[in-house]
């Protein structure tokens, strides 16, 4: 152990002449421990809620989505997409035709995202596991049915028990708009509500699932689709995306699950960064106790520094002693806080110590411990502690 570090350890654990120095140092250690534990716990809770959002979207989104680079629709001819049928990494894929439409129901109107599903998607969609009312059905004899998000159903007053049809309107692609009679240029369709699902507030408020045949009739398409939804074997999505992008070229976009909701995931990253910076600022305020205790220690050890100078110790050595002593205070608090924070997060994962208030999809606060969070916590807290120790140690006179 080098000489400055030996002095620093001695000053850290030795009893000071004034109890107030011990008290302020103890407060500094406790403050850094609480701040570090708070960073670990709050970031883990944020990760837990992010995972809840991602998992809920996982049932509403495919692993990969193929869309045209320009325009709204394309024809998935066999020469281009036939390889999906034989690719062992692809578990299933389905055709989707969706568009923003106008809904009317008993005097109430709303814009909605109408998503037409083919028979594969109707049968295999994981959204049917989120059904909260009614049934998962899209066709009964010659009647078309839809399954709507809970928010959309609530805003229009829809219920699977009502038999009044929902009216769907969309501007015709083939007719010119008549200024004298604009409604004549609208295409319309009628369907009934079969069921209601709930995933998250954003999806629930705007999405309705319908048969793809109804959408093609409404939008005046024959074989065109707006996208191909692709599900892959676990861990194969990235490889399939890379191969498809290379095969399809610039005419198509192959989007991963994150890229489908890029703005949402970007917002979550920014929110996490904001929370981290706010907590680091709080740790910085707590760390002023270290500054105060180190300043008082410099005054108390003035005789020791005078003796070391007389023995030939250079000023950089003396500054390094007090710098390390102040930094050790913060590192000690950080180590205690890391252990405490990790233990509390693991306990919450195992036993759910803190329950979620109200009626929520989980019983207790979700937490996910990530190694990157621990690393950034160590970097942030250690950096703050070093800064607080550096300022008073630079001036010993």
C-alpha cells in the first residue's frame, strides 16, 4: 500500500479530536449510502415498468414488420417473400392491411386505426390473451366483426352485447371529391363488436382489429397489404432482419420491435437519463457533508502536515493524502449503498415487499436489476465523491 493511501486509511478510521468531525463524516457516509441505494432501487423500478410496457407491446407487435419504403401498400409476390415459408427461423407470418378511418356509433364519432388481419393472424394473435370482454371472433356467416381496444370501446360506448352496427368511413381512392356532396366520395362498411382487449393506454385508445377482407373492400384493394408481420424463433429476430433487409433491398423497410415504436423507446431512454441525473444531483448535495468534514480535518491535522513538510514531504503528497481520505468516505458510503440497494431489489423481486396501490396488472412494484445501472451508479457516485474531496484538498494552507 502506498504512503498517501496508508495515511488516508488512518485518518478515515482514527478517532478525531473533535466529535463533530466524526459526526459529519458519519453523516457523509450515511448520505452517500442512502443516495447510492436510491439510485439502484429507483433505476431498477424504472426498468421494471419499462419491461411491463415492452412485454405488453410484445403481444401487440410482431418481432419484425416489412413495410414499403415508399407508399402505403405493396403486393407480397411469391418471388420476393416465398423464402419465408421455408426459413426455419420464421415461426409464422401474416398479411396486414391497416389505415386510419372514421368510426360512427349511435351519434358518437372517433378516429381509429383499423387493422385488417388475415386468417393466420386471427388464429395466432397473442392479443386474444388480453381479451377482457366478449369473444375473439371476426366472421360469422356473412357478418363481419371487430375486436376493439378498451379505450376506443369506452369512448364510443361500444359493448359486445349491443347489436347496433359500427359504421366505418374512408375516402374513396377512385372517386373525385364532390364539393356539392362530399359524402358521396366516402366508402363505408358496417361491422359489429365481438370483443374488447386491453394492452396499454396508447394501443387501447386507437386500435380495432377486423378481417382483412373488410379492409380490402373498404380501401378498394385486391391483393395489396400495408405490411407483413413476421414472428421468429427466440433470439433469431436480428439475424432474420439482417438477411431480409439484404435480400429485399432499398424498396422495403424491415423493422424490429423497437424500431416499430422508436419514439416510445427513445422517450423511455430519455426519462431514465433524466431520473439518473436528478438522483446524481441529490447525491451531489449530500456529498457537501464530505466537503465540510474534510475541510475540518485539514484544519485539525495542520500540525501533522507541518511535521510532514519538515520531513521533506512535497505538497502534492500532502494533497493526495487528504484527497484519498475524502474519497474513501464517499466510496465507503457507496459500497454500503450498493449492497443495501441490491439486497432490497432482490427482496422485492422475491417477495414483493412493496405492493402496487390500486387495481394494476401486477401485485407489487416490478424491479429489474441491470449490471449497466450498477456500473453507471458507481461511476456517478464515485465521480461526485472525488469532486467533493478534490476541492478542499487542493488548498491545505
